[in-house]
C-alpha cells in the first residue's frame, strides 16, 4: 500500500530530526530533544490514523496532527534560538515542516 506524500515527508523529517538530536549536548538531548522527537512521532501517528480512519473521523485526527505539527515547529524554533544545533540543518528541517504544514492544511480543507 502506498503511503501518502505527507506521511513520507514526515518520515523524512523524523530522520533529519534524529540526525540533529544526535549532535545535541546530553542534557538537551534528553529534555527538548526527546520532547521534539515525541511530538514528531505523535504527528506521524495521527497522520497514519487519519489515513485509515473512516471519513467522519479523519478530521479529528487531522486536528490533532495539526496541533502536534505546531508544537514540533515551536520546539525546533527553541532549539534554533538557543543555538543547540547546526543552524543550517535546523533551517532545512523547518522548511520540511513548513511543507508538511501546507500539505496538512490542504488535506483538512479537502474534508470540509
């Protein structure tokens, strides 16, 4: 079964985040790093649930996914502002997350 493009992009974003987190100082890796990872995994989980949910329930999962997306973006911005990781890598990941956000918005709009 083919994955949706938004799920593929989120999977790629997770791989990029994992690479960034491996470079964080130990204390931050287990605080903001672990929290960021959990948020992105929750986003991926909600996208997969929305993919398989009946049409009437898709919207609820997409709302949760949108919230997790926004939380992940904020945590990444914090990592960037505190200069905890390579700025270039974080900016590339932020660009991927922006694309994921647009895809999510389009999916939500198509259900209305």
